[in-house]
C-alpha cells in the first residue's frame, strides 16, 4: 500500500481547506499516513485525521513517548543517540518517515527549515513531495532540483540566509544538482 509522509511547519496551527481536501484524497485512495508528533502542523494534521475517523495512520516520535497522538494510532518509536530535545533528536523521526514513505505532503510557511529539510530528504531519496505554501495558498510539486529551486524562491532573503546557516541549504541544492547530472551522464 502506498504511504504518504504528511508534515508541516510548527507555526501552522490551522489547515487550509485545500490541504484538508488533499488529505481527504490520500485517505480515500487507501494510502497509509505517516505523521509526526510535534505541535503546530503535525498536531493539526492529527486533529483532522482524528475528526475524519482515519484508522490507517502511524505517529512517528523520537524516543519512547509521543508528544501528541490525538487518534491513539500505532506509534513508531525512533531510537536516536542524539540529546533529547535537540534538533537532531527530533530530526531522526523525520528521516525515518522520509525513508518509509513513498510520497510527501508538506504544509510550509515559506521559512521553516524543518519542513524544507523534509522536502529535500524526500528528493534525495528520489521521492516526490507536494508542498502547500501556506502564505500563497498554492501547491507546488517538488520532484527535481529545478522544482526545489522554484520552491525556495518563495522565501524571503532573510529566511534564505537563515536556512543556509541552519541546514546548509545551498550546499544541499548543489549536491542534488550534481547527483541528478551524474544520473544522466551514466
């Protein structure tokens, strides 16, 4: 059964109707849903899934206790040696969801480096993401580096600088470009 990793920015507390419609399509297609346990978009996604009586969801958490599991779904505990509460600690679950999923649906505030990292990780694994840019109320598909560059063009200059400092954004984009060009050279 296809699996979709659904996540988003911690600053997003309410899901747009377009996002809800997309989640409805995923559920009606009998896809399995992977969702994180963070506040913000993860909790809003869980709330919507719970209200929709979705049974086929798995909550991923780093460590042993999920911060949120509103639907009392199965929990996938991700073991990590990183310090509890650190960025690396919570990122471990996101990496596992990107590994386990076939596709991603991200709800992005056009600045969150966590959500952007999830898009990059899916792309690095040759998987596609559909990204809802919350400030513009539009979906952007990301299946290659050019589409990733179009997505990050929606960021402010300050957000771009912060993303580059936090996650080495431009280095990651260049690495993906080289990987894609090597694919075609072979």
